[in-house]
């Protein structure tokens, strides 16, 4: 009997964890009764009672298991770690807030049985804030055009991943994995299938996405999968330097030829200084993002550090080839 592993990343989702576990279990029992399954919560150090609720659920149902992280490792590392730790024939990560429709689980499994090793959910529309959805659309198109990898528009990671793809994830040894980029880069080799859906609103609670988390996601994709930022900085530097030289020559010529009448004051110098300074600061910040990305990978810290597990019978699986304990 094939086994389906459902991964539910969560952070302060006390209003949703019980409902999402029941919803997922009901869908599997009704539509996929001929499959074995497990449902795993991976909690990013929630502080609102989510952990206590997960412990209660796990104590009543051995099909439920949990991984508790020692701190919040972010919206990308924690799900990636959970996916690598599960041992089902396929893994389906799904958000705890119901913005990933549980009704698509049987659809994903059906496409998987047809031979698709990756089945990705693609948002065709969304009931979230219209302006936010518009910004996401602009972002996806920008990254898609900038990257050498053909990035997938409106793909958040929701989907089904065969165990062969999960094996690839374990081998990557990336300190800051970006599952959206990894799927875009290797998806064709795994016969990827796209399934469109309308993203519903959150069932309960408040979104944990804010400017910082959205900025972090954007910078991770830009610095991991594009060279455009650095190339743009270089080209802009050359262009501005060329313009600056031309302006300086013109200014000097005008001063020499019409020294007795030409008096531009300090305005050109001030404007030029502010313009060049702004451009330098902008691109210094962008280069800093690339350096930060490199630094994080060079340090090679663990993707996630676990505090404890619940309902795990098997020992922890090897996910870090450089860890001496796993050698």
C-alpha cells in the first residue's frame, strides 16, 4: 500500500491546526482510502498555544506526528526540512490556514498515479487583497524575465512531490533552500504537472506575511536565481560614470569659454552628488544582499534545529551530509 505524507507547516495557527488536520484526514479517508497516510505538523516555535494543541491532537491519533523547532527558521527552511524528513511515497505540503485547498489532494494523487513526479498547484486567481495579488503578479513576471531558470508564476510550493524528488532535495545540501526555484529548475526532469486553483481567504487568524517576509522571499529568489542585479549595478555604474564625465567636460568648456559670464553656481555639483550617491547606495544594498546570501551558504548552518518530535517511531533521517554525526 502506497503511503501519502502530508506536511503542515505552522506558526501561531492555534485557530486552524485542529480544523486543517480533520479536513485533510477526512479527504484522505473518503477519496483515498486505499492509501496509507501520515500527517505531520512542523512548528516554527509558535507562542500562541499552537504547540499544546498539536500535542493534544497527536496524543489522540497516532497518524498525526509533529516536529517542534527550537526557534523560527522562516517560511522556507522549515517546510523544506519537513519534506526531507518524511518517508512517504509522496509528500504534499499544505498551509495550515486553508489557503491551499485540501480538496486538491486527491487531484494531485490522481496526476501522480499517471506518472507525474511533481504536481504543482498554480493560483489562477485569489480572494486575497487585490492589490497584493497584483504586486505578486508583477513580482513573478519580473523574476521570470530576470532569471536564467524559467520560474513558475503564482506557485507557492503547494503540490505533490514524489519520493524520488524528495531524495534530490536531501542531496542538495543548501543552507537557504528556495523550493519554488528548485521546482522550476528541476521540474521538467520529473514530468511536472500544473493544476490551477483559486486561492481562498484564510479560514481564521491573521496572516504572518508582512513587508519583511515578502521582501525576504523576493531577495532570496533574486540572489539565488538571477545575475541581473549585479549586471545592472555594473552597467548603471558605467553609464552614470560616462554621463558624469560628459557633463564635467561640458561644464569645464563652458567655464573656460565663457568664464566672465558663465556662473552655474554649485547646483550642478549638488545635484550630481545626490544622484550618484543615491545610485551607489541602492546598488551597494543590492550587492550586500548577494553577499549575505553567499555568507549564509558558506557558514552552512543546519537548515533547522529541532527541539523534539512526537509520534516518530523511526530515527531521524540523514539530511546534512556535512554533519559528522551523519558521516
